[in-house]
């Protein structure tokens, strides 16, 4: 069995902690491992890392590599989508990759899962996965349904039909309902939350694509290299709409485990431990006379007085306050930020790069100050800026700096100046983290004022 983990999505429902360039799957919501790392570890009891394929994109590739190391699964395969085309093309790409690059037969089972869910206990999940694998060998598409314990309006629903082995046939799929309809589903007893996980053989999914999405199948029937070259021709469609809701081969397997796709701050509140007043508190927060309130602090003291049924989420650049039950509207906020061209929709003040990270400390007209951290052994691109000069002050570690044709070592409490339009490069040759303060001066300080000449991460622009 091959595990296909879809990790290319850029969801916005957990803004401000999730951003377009740092989406939910990389968040460490409990302060421990990321949701992606937890997903990877969930399957290590079933398969080896070499049986896992992480489908993502170039922008997230370095994040995925770090999470694979954290999960002790760095031998897993990373499959990069040429561009975003939703889950049906991503699964078709993964199927072709398994056949062409991993040498899989068409009767190999693929377990397709999102990368940002919470499931426990793991033994119950592992048992369900093995049942699903056996059912998939009967030429079925197996989907996991979760018995609802509340009239949840943030999930899709599946109506179960007649018994089939350890599960049921599927009567119908339903989009996220309003509260009245959700209450009806709960009362009916044969509706399940749609977990978004699917299990099938490669032959089964390709056959269903041939029937229901011949344009996708025509591309998936080519070699992996041809498919990647023509991936832009793929329609932008989810596997649910493309195949699952149309196929007659789908069966539902009840998942007897605690599950959440944590798709909203209300869901986060439900998962966290509460104090005696029903408050869920993380970070430096002081609730006074508060009840049933979520308070998540990150960079400063958050004090709440007399709050009730509220969600308060703080990062170093954004504070979101919402009524409980209204957090699905966070996506509307993000859409407005994007329409207004606000950088907060896409990036945190700390931005991660393949070589490390940088944080914006301050800025104003004609200047900007950053703290840059370069991991041991990493090298930034050989680059140049048309509109700014830079001062670098080393505050930790040792830097190897190239300016024009000159190379020099720069130690703690030493600095260098990089003139405008001069080629330069920063490298950490040591075994300790390199930290520098960068002061930029110029008429334009945008990140797109970078001309790369050489780059070990394949980001050369000239």
C-alpha cells in the first residue's frame, strides 16, 4: 500500500496563524509537531517511509523536507505539482508517479489523505486502514465516514445505504449544511461526516477517471514526464466532484476514532483543554471573569475582561476577534485582505526559506530592518538588487560573505556593506546558526528586487 499525502493546499480558515505561504499543514497547534508531521507518523505503523508520497508544490518543498526529518521519515518521496490544479489532478499525478517511478502494479492500493487532520487513537485508525485496504482490493473506492456527535455545519456529509462488508454502500453526498439540515442528519442516524480520505487501487481510480473525467484520464495515461509537461491542461477540480460523487464503486467505512479536520477556530476551541470556566488558553493570556472563550497569544500579553463566547487569536502582526460560531467567516476576511493587496494574507513577519528564515523587525520610508537566520551549511543565492543597498551585522555565528569578486569571513560584532547593484552572497560555513541583522536602504525594498545568478535551490532568475 502506498500512502499519498496531499500537502499542497494553501487554506486560509486558520488565519492569522495560517497564511498562503505557510498554510495549516505546517502549523504546530499544540506546540509540538506540525499537522503534516503527525500525519506522516500516523502511517509509520502501517508502511515504511519509502511507501509514502508527499504531493506538494515548489513553494512548500523545503517545509515538507523539514517535517519529514521531524517525523523521521526523510526517505519518503516528494512529488511536486507543476501548478495547483486541485485534488483530482494531484491524485492522477500520484498514480502515474507510483507506476512509472516506484514500479507499482495497477493492483497496488493507494491511501489518499489530507495532511492537516487530527485522528486518535492511532490503533483504531490503523485497524480501519487495513480494513479499507482489503475492501479496495474488491475494486471499490473506500471513503471513511465519521459518526457525528453534533449538528456540525462545517463538514460535508455522506448518507450511508445498505450494509457492505464492514461498511455500507453510499446513497448520496451532501455539501456543508445549515444548522437545521445538520440537525436532521444527526437525528436520522445514517449520515456521516466526510473525512476526505480515500482508499482504492491504481487501476480502480484510473478506470473511474476514464469513465467520469476522460480529459484527466487522457493525460494520466501518458508517462509521468509527459503528464508533468502537460499538467497545465488539467481541469481545476476536486476528486469529490470529479469522481467520488459520480462513481458507483464507492463504499463507506465508519471510522471509530476521534477525528477533526480542524477547519475553523471553533474546532480548535473544541479540541483544546478548558479551565473551570470553559476557557481554552494558550500563550501569555490572562482571562478575568471570562467564560467559554478561546485566547491564543503568541508575541505579547493578551488580557481579557468579561469576555464570553469569543475567539481571540493573536500573532505579532494581526489580532482576530470573532464570536464563537462565526469563525467560518475568517475566509471572508482573508479574501478582503487579498483584494486590498495586504501582505498579511500571504506572509507572516517571519518568512521561511530553504536556507533558514528572516523576520521583519521594523521599517519605514526608505529603510527596512530584518533579522536573518541561516542554518549551518546553507548558502543564499548569488544575487543583486537594483534599488537597495544592505548593511549586514553578524550577531551570532560566522558568515562567509561574497561581495563582487571578494570573499571574506565576518564574525560576531563585525559588519559589511553591500552597495546597490553589486553581486553578493551569504553563507554559513559553520556548525552553529548564523544570525545577522540586515539594514536595507533604498527607494524600493520589495522582495521581488532580487536578481539571482546562482542558486543551489534552483531559483536562478537570469
